[in-house]
C-alpha cells in the first residue's frame, strides 16, 4: 500500500461546517476517507465529483443521517483521501477504488447518490454489483450505461460546455496540468466555470474547505487526472452485460438536475437517464447550477427523502 498522509487533516471541520467524524480504509491500496453517520432503514452512498469532495453534501448529510445511515466517500486525490503519486486517476481507477471500499464496508441495499463524475463511478460499481444496489439517484451526474447515443451526446455536450472546451484547449496547448495544479488559488474560478448560481454560499470556511485538498500541484493529481482523462480519452466506462442491464434498469431511479448547469446540460443527460430508467423520476431545479446540492440544498435534501420514503 502507498503510505501517504492526506492533505486535509482528519479533524478539520472548517469552522464547524464539517462536523462529521473521519473514517479511513486502506482497502483500495491508499488512505481512503469516508463518512459513516446515522442509523435507520436505508443506506445512502454519496459520491462527489470534480473538483469537490464530500463537503458538497454537508447539508444533505446533516438531515439524511437523522433518518438513515449515510456513507460518503472521498475519491482518491480528493477531500480527506490521500493522493498517491504512483497511481493513475482515470474513471476505471475510481470504480476499482469505490468497489474495494464498498466491499470492505460490506455495503448492501444501497441507494447511490451521485454527483458529476460520481455518476460514472457509481454506475460502474452498480454494473459490477447490481445485487448491492437498491436505488439510483443522479444529482447532476451522468448515468452511462451503454446507451446507443451515449458518445454522440457526450460530444454534443462538450461542444457547448465552457469547462470541457477549456480542458481540450488547455491539453492542446500544454497548460492543463500547470493550471489545474494551482487549484489552491483557482478553486473558486474553476467551480464558477462549471456553474453555481448562489454566490452567497462563498464564505471563508467554504473556500478553505474546497481549497484544502489541493495545497500543491502534486496534491491536485486527482483533479488533473479527471480533466486529462477526458481530453485524452483515457477514461473507460463500465459496460453492462445482459444480466446487469436487466437488473439495474429495474431499480427505482431519480434524477435531480440544476437547470443552469453549464457543464452537464439537462437536454443531453436527462435523455440518457431516461434511456436506462424509463420509469425513473425527474426533478428539475430552476435557478440551480451544476453544484445543485450547494445552490438548492433543501430541495435536493427533500426530493431524496421523499423518493426513498
């Protein structure tokens, strides 16, 4: 196992905005952080995306854990997890890591709650272990599942999204790694490019929390890897076999989408969701951006609680 201390200390609470005790597992081969709070009839597994960490779901965790068990995992290179220098950070690596952690915790009857690249990571895990999944919740998160028009919609979305346009240009001119390596300074502008609408959420504690995982270019390897993998085609979606396709498509599913998302446009990703889950429910959030758990915390919280009953 790679021995590496995470950049964010276990006891960091960011002025009390993150009160949840830190737990760690070395099952994926590095120091992986997760939150495990609450008790109840349901287990919610929360998966963040780029360039955030489980802090994104802090409002939801506080409420959901009053009723249910909530587990929130920080992907390798993000949040309070370590950023090993001898690993790759492609989608398939994150699926492998999530699988190792979830199996080590023996998570069963899971409601997946997935944001951004947490969507492809979570769907990868669901494809590998459909028997462990009870429900699917996409919160501005893609649900790749071998759809016939998946590639076409991804290309069309990338052509309209400032974030993906910047990634391709930066990779081409050699500035992607140097610029994303400075997330300690550029986290606010990066997240604004992806899209949040409520500027009042930006406080000193908020900035510290989102900056903290990236104090050096080396510690930004996770964020760099996700962007670089898109630009170079290194990410590989998990492909469902016939059994997984049948099992997963029958699960109850909910998509919650901030309609002002400038990175993952509803017009491309909600049809992909419906192609997998024809009976799935959709809740649109007018005025919310890509980071809808930040823009519309109460709505996201309540829609999920209503969905799981």
